[in-house]
């Protein structure tokens, strides 16, 4: 049976910023009710989420590398805490550069968007399980990302964890994002496994990438 993969293309946080949001994450619910940032739960700013055929990844990854090579590093800053139904997030501002990257990645990945359907197996199998199976809400979020959270509805953020934090608890966070990554998603739509990563602005040798 053909296999789907739950994909997140995201900006990974550099060390100091990752440690700052890690301190906030530590104040929220621990597993299994929540999640803890670690080597396999990476703090990130999501740019695109979607289901992709596993067999398409040899084409998808080079395309993402080409986009990264043409994108300079992006200055980001925290813009306050936001409370969702179950999680707390740190809103992120990155101006037109961040939104332009989001739009370019949407176009790059559009031909590979493959919503779960008969013949693709259970959508939950598209996530990293590792003892932490995805929730129904995780599957729905990835399925509907393009209609509910992209384009004019794109709200860049770092999901800090499950639970609530007092407003004003966030640090004055400002950093430059330099790394784009393709990640395999897990429970709570966490970035569990890096499938490919690229430094923004790195020149890719001619002939090694395909055009988006």
C-alpha cells in the first residue's frame, strides 16, 4: 500500500532562541499530556504542513533546497503569547520576508499535496508514532493547513506546549533564522525527525537541484 508522510517545512530556532523557548516549554505540561522540547521535539516556526507521498520525497527535498538557497536569513522576533484550545504559542513577526518565503513554499509543495484518501492507508500512519500516536486534531490540522492556516490566514508562531502561561512571561526574543528544515511530524504536530535541512542563502551547485 502506498504510504503518506506528514510533512512540516519550518524554520528551526538557533541555540539561544531554542533555549529561551525551552524554558517556557518546561513550565507547561510534560508528556504524555504534553511534550518536552528535546533532540526529537524541535522548536520551530511552521511555514507549510501537508501530507506528501513518501515516494515523492526524493523530488520534494531538492526543490526545498533550491528555495532555501535563494532565501537570505530572516530576522524574527517574538510578538507575545497566544492561547489556543489546548496549547500556548509565541507569535512571531518576520515582516514581508517571512510571508514571501511562506508563499513560495506553498507554491513549491502544491503539486505534492496529497490529502488522505482510500488507498493511502490510515492517516495516523503518516506520523512518527514512537509510542506517541497522533491525535485526531493533529491529522485534521495537517489535512486542512492550506485552507485554514495558509496565505492570508498564516500566523507564524512557535508552539510552546500544552497548557497556559501568564501573559508577559515570554522573553524579549529576537533572532535570525538561518536554517530551513523538512520535518516528519509527530503527536501535537511536533517536529520529530529532520528529513532534510538547509542553511538559508547557501549557494547550491548548478545541476544538483530541480526548479520549484
